[in-house]
C-alpha cells in the first residue's frame, strides 16, 4: 500500500453511512473505511452496485454455508473492481480541462509534492508539459479501501439444529475471514476492545505477513484509547509476527458512534504521552517481530524495510487550525474527519430526511444516549426515524424490535440462548420483572425508561443507506444515525471539494469562529459524564476512589489544557474557548464533590 496522499481519512460511520464511501471518494485518492458488521446489508448494497455497473450478480443467501464470510468477500471484491474502474477513468482524462482529474489535484493538500508537480506542469512550457504529465499519471493512486471490524461484536453461532458452531464461524471471525479472502490491499481496523480469539485468528492468513519482498498486503490498524493499551496489544500481535501499521487514537467521548470513555484522561494528555513514548512502539515490539521470523520463517531479511508505525487521531476535529495542532504539535501522521462528512452526499450515503435533521441539529440535540444494546454509551441525535418508530411501538404495547438480524444478541438473563436487549422479547420480560419488583414507583419508572431506550441498531443503522440508494422505502425503514457532537457546528449540505477546502484551510471556513475548540468540547463532555457517574453512585463522591481518580485525571488534564490555551495558536483555533472551559469546568468539579450524599 502506497503512502497516503491526504492528511486526513474518513473513518467508519455506522454500518451504512460509509458502506460505499470508497466507491465515492477513493477514485480521488481519499482513504475511507467500510463497516462489515452487517453482512446482510452488505449483500443488498452489492446487488445494487452490480446493477448500476452492469455486472453479474449471484445471490449469496442467508442460509449459505459460511455465507457471512462469502458475502463480505464478494462485496469487498466488487468495491475494489469499481474503484479501480472509476480511478482509471479519472486518470485517463485530460490534464487541461475542468474535469474530475483537475478536481483530484485541486483537492490535494497545498504542501503535497504531487500537487506541486501538477502546478509546475500547468505553468510549464509546452515542451515540458508532456514529460511532467506522464510522471503525474504514474504517481496518481486511488485511496485505500479500509475495513472496520468491531472486535467485541463476535457472537458465537448455532447450526440449524441448534448446536454450537466452532469459533471460526463466530461473527467476528467470519468477518475477518471475509476481509482476509478478498483481493484488497488495504488496512483492517480493529476497534471496540481487545479480543484475543480474534487476534489469534489473524495469524492464519498470509496476507497479514510479509511476503518474499517484505511487503504486507493487508495491514493492521488498532483503534486505541491510551498508550498502555496500544503497547500491550502491539506486543501481543508481535509475538505472532503480526505488525501494527497504525495506532488510531480516538477521543473517548467527542466522537461518533459508541463512546469508550477513559478514566478522565483527556485527549491532549493522551496525545502528549504518545508523542513522548512513540519510540517504544518500535523498540519494544521490533525484537518480537524479528524473533518470530527467525523461529517460524526464514528469518527477518536485512533488505526488508522496518517501518515505524503511524499514529493518527480522530474525534471532534472541526477546523484546519485544530488539525494543524494535531499534526505539528503532537506529530500525528494523519487525522480522521467523520461526522462533517455526513453532510457531504458525494462521500457518504445518508437519506435526505436524516441529513436535514443533522443540518438543523444544535448542541442540545446531540447527546450521549443509552440506545446501544452493547451497554456502551452511544452518540446520538434526537428525533431520528428510529426513535420515532420505537416510541410508536411502545405506545402500542409492543416495545422493542423483532430482531431481524441478531448481531448484538448477548443477554441470557431470561433465556438459555442469548437475545438482544433491544428485542421485544427481552423488553417485555424485563418490564414484567420490574413491575413485580419491590422498588419504589419512581425507581421502577427510571428502570423501565432505560430498558425502553435500547434501539435496534443492527437494522436501523443501515436503513439510511438503503433509502438513499432507492433500495427500500422510507416508510418501512426507520433510520438511526450516530454523529459526534461536532455535527452541531456544521449546518448545510456541502460538496466534497468544499469540505476539503475547509479541512485544508482554503477559503472561508464552514464553521463559525466561536465554535468551541475540540479540546474544550471534550472537557465539557467528560465533566457531564462524571456527573452522571456521581448521580448513579450511592457513595459520597469524595469517598469513592474511582470517582476521585477520574476527577484527579480531569484536573491534571485541565491544567495542561490551560497551558495549551496560553500558547501560540494555529490559525482558526479558538483557544479562548479552552480558557473559559477550564475555569467553568473546574468550578463544576468543585461543586460536584462538595455535595454530601445522604
């Protein structure tokens, strides 16, 4: 895989909203990520694109042997073929017209050597233009078609007769096999925690190892929450000869989708640690890789390039200035911009109703919800089609979903086989249990609200794509979406080029200058999160060790943020908002911990 052309990528967004993003943006050299959690959605999208491009389509039914893996492989191969076709069309266009090829080069970052060569060619004398044009054509490359697997979404499955299947047919293993068997040369992003069984399974596929030339066809990216986790997971994989190509840091709360909060460790603190200890991710891991190749292969060739892993960051980035701080102050290799691209139809697949909801959403409409059956906080927006659908079911006395896909079935409180907490079966059983309990009426209502909050994410997160592509009708397809809070500051529909100009600081920015800095926003969110923890605790906050550790980490992070606010800012950074947030949130912490629980 070649070096990336851009200093950003488009992360995975739900199961459906970036399902075809590579088809849309990879021909322009932009990296993006597909989710393969929902292989049934993947199959519907494959059928659609086969029809669009006049390609043969053979259905892989739900009952097919190893169907999950086969559906994923077939779709990824199709995406690869379409991207290659579209990229060749772009590359074959003239250099001297206002076409997609010109757009390809216009959208590159201004410091890009490729863009500089392009501009040199445009200004060159006629006798130089041809040789520069040939050189540029050779240097053009499509964006990477990366794939995300949530490591903890790894349900063990049963045969038709109800007998447990072997571990290789678990949801996570089958998804991994689907990617591993595809023709892609790209990266696999492993997110949502450490799954030893899945990590062990990686070692069964040769594409994750170096070939005779020292190249790795399929690279591993780990989404991590802190340095310690990165080092532990990197060492674990290294003992199997598996090299981590990139560690992808994400804000614990200021992100889209599931939010995996730290113990109050703010993003800038984590970035500082990664910068200071970065060398360890090579020095502590490289010997393990070399030992594996000595013991298990023909040795680690001295001709092979030992590449230092990339470190990237995502979560809440909203201005060019913020991105510059991440790249220059913390030496990040790249950044991830997710939620703003939900408003770019050229990049993501979002139905018009939901996109309009996002365009009009303010800070008060974005919230950390309890809708996920995984029991992990989930960033959400109010009044989605999914929420309205669930409320209608509750009013009819039939809460929950019929659970048509079952990817998040994990609860065995009432049944021998796991069921989903968003299912009608579970919610009716749980509400009945609460009604027959000895809790106060007030507590019963609070507990029932938590039960009824759970939503059918497996199905509903993919519906927006199906509606937008004309595969399903909106009236029969409740839509869920999982934007980060950052979407509140973007309020229109944008072209791909407009969004890239914003990212690279070209022209008028798309957000107001008073938008709070990403570090300020995260700080506020963490104090809100701590307040929820305190509200759910029966102990005096001052006597709870976990809450005090959280507070101490937050206050240390706030002191560091105050130093950042006093530094020279990058153009477009709202450092004043960090100062204000530190003052306000420190005062909140003081008040929160001065309250004595009776």
